[in-house]
C-alpha cells in the first residue's frame, strides 16, 4: 500500500483559501483555479483546496472534523505570529500529554494545530 501524497480540504472559495495558505505556508500554489488549488510542500505531500460546491460526491462532513498539524520548535513564537495575522485561536498554548500545543482556525473553519513533541 502506498502512503498518502495529497490531503484535500473542502473550502468555500479555493482562490481565497489559496491566498490564506500562501501566506501561512510561505509558498505559492502550483495550481490555482476557481474550483481547486494545490500546494506542493517541502515534505513531498501536497495540500489541495477543493470547492465544497463542486466536489463529487458531495462531502457530508463539516469543517473542523479533523486537523492539519504543524510540528515546530517554538510553539509560542508561531502563536504570536498567528495572533498578529488575525487567525482565530481555538486553544491557547498549553502543555498536553504529547507536548506543547495550540489550535487555530482557517477561514473555512478547519482546525490548525501547532505542536512540539514533549522532550524525553
């Protein structure tokens, strides 16, 4: 079995969401259309943004049912940056059993978790 190479979020307006993610990820989409945009990430995985109005079959789940997670070294620095950018914060930075984390939200309601694993 191969590993996933593309994660897709269903969004209201792919071009608007692509602009948001371009500033968040620090890269431009490799494809940007009215119904679909895609980023190729340094990890080799791609992130797709597909219009929830044109997905076939139509999605049944609402945004927020999963998370995009970003591993970073300095959770608090990213938190300050995202607050300055105006991202809605769902969870303030906190220590949890797996490490330090906070959770924000993109314009479509998708959860964005930033974390640093606990040091052994």
